[in-house]
């Protein structure tokens, strides 16, 4: 098989992993949640608890999965995690009470993080820095595909089976993920060297990359990196912020704005459809203009759009704002993972991604709990949107601070270099 064909196949397999672990396991939840809430007669605090089960599971697995990849292989961790997702979807489908639904959601979150992080970590092994942002963007298109399909199909299933439609939705998703598992079992590879492409990553690779690179496995170098911490905090506030859009948008449109379930589902599907290319778009932009500059702009834009959604009463203008938000939806995960892959050693990339996702997981874990309480207290979503907008604006400021710090350090280094050259000429 030609190298280019092999690369496309690997990227397709990774994209399917993202589709299964995030597009179906995580973001389809936003389309199913309103009908699941009604079917199980949950209030918003209980609904927030179930949603937090997914995010807590994702939080737990995000920190562990990177270390598991070092002990086993990325493919083994991914396959096991996909099996766990399939099992947990069946469990949620047959749940009849809060405890059963929450445990199922917790396992779903563990499987989601366990498959997603190792899959994205493989990109650093197969693609050099100049193509990594683009590759991350293509892989993250799986999130948007999952949102689109769930936004279109879940309302149809609800119309056909008003009481059991949400249960059937989980079972159908489990069947799709079983097919994805079989594909990855056959075609996914851990490293170019497995298929005789050991020299591939030597072209344009970052320090420590390559299948035969002797990389220090001192994980403390990741945990002590101040830049990683700053990026992690910005990722955490984004994780807190985007939940109100990705998880509660359908319910917001139905309860606060009076949309019918079909129309709300179509808006969600449109957001998912336009988001398919968002990772590729912003990954490419970050390849050219800089990772942190791109993230600062994206976070600021999202904060503005969240505020506009609260004040907009015209359906077409609201749709435009949703489309614009969707066009930036997967920029954060794409660019953040591309950034960290360039500031740590090659084999520590899954550990660093897991560490950053720990921050992200904390943000998205506490977000639905707080959102649920705010909705029950105020009887609408307005305050939740304000809080989310403020959180992501903070992320924009953090990234801007890192950009200015980076420029200052570069300027200092240049001045020192000029000074040292002058001293050499003097002597």
C-alpha cells in the first residue's frame, strides 16, 4: 500500500474513533437529553447530574489514558474503550432510574475519553508539525458529523416512537460504534514502523518524535511545564463554556424560545454540520498564524456569540449566530492538542493531551451541575449563557497573555543574541 493511501486510511480510522467517542458517545447526548429527561421524569438538577456523569467519566479517563498508552498500546486502549462505550449505551437505553442512568453515563464518559485521547495522540506519530493542525482538524470533524446525524435522526425517532425513541437512539448508536470498532480492529496501526514506514516521521518531526526516538518518559516534565498549565486553564474555562451550547442548545430552543422539537433538532443538526469543517479550518489557520493567537480570537468570538444568542429574538439571526458558533466549535480541541504536541517530547504527547483534557474535563464536569441549578433557580437559560460567555472570555485573555509573553521572551532572546555577537566582535 502506498504511503499516501496508508496515511489517508489511518486518518480516516482516527476520525471514526473521534466520531464514535465524541460525535456519538458525547455530543449525541445533547440531542437525546431533552427527551430522556421527559421519559425518565427528571428535573433539571437530576438531568445535570446525569450529564455530569459523562463528564466525570471523561475527566477520570483523560488523566489515565495517556499513561495506559505507555503501558499497553494506543490501539489496545482504543478498542477496549469502544467496547465500554457500546456496553454503556445499552445500559443507558435500559435505565429506569437516576442511579442506573448516572452509572451508565459515567461509564460512557470513561469510554469516550479512553478512545478519543489515544486516537488523537496517534496523529503526532503519523503527521509532522506542518500538517498536524490540519490532521487534527480532519479528525475532529467526527464531532460535527455526530452532532449532525443525531440532530436529524433523534427527532425522527421521537416522532415515530414518542415514549421509546430516546432508548432506540442509544441502541442505534451502539450498532454504529460496533461497526467502527471492527474497522479500527483491522486497519488502525499504532506506528508507521508497523507497516514499514519507520522513516516517515523523521521528516519535519519535533524533538523526540519518531518510532525509534529515545524519549525520556519523565512525566513530571509535563506536569511542571508552566505553559502547559496556562493552556490547560484556558482549556478548562472553554470546557465549562461550550457545554451550554453543545449539551443544552436543543432544550434552550424548546423551553425558552418555544421551538418545536423538530425545528430545535434541525438547528442542532445545522450547528453540527457546519462544525464538521471547523477543526480543519482553524487548525489550518493556526498552522499559518500561530496556535495561541488563533485560540485567543476564537474564544473572544464565542463569548460574543453566546451573548448575542440571549438577546436575539429573530429566528434567522439566531440561526446565523448558531452557524457562526458552529464554525468555531472544534477549534479549541484541535488547536490545543496541536499546541501541546509541539511543546513536549514525542512519546509524552498522549500524557500531555491527557493532562490538558483533565483541565477540560473539570470545566465540563462542573458546568452542567451549575447550569442545572441556575435554570431551576431562574426558570430560564439567560444567566447560564452570561456565565458561559464570561468564562470563555477569560480563556481569550489567558491566550492573549501567553502570546504577549512569548513575544517578550523572543525579543529578549534576540537582544541577548545581538549583545553576544557584539561582544564577540569586540574581542
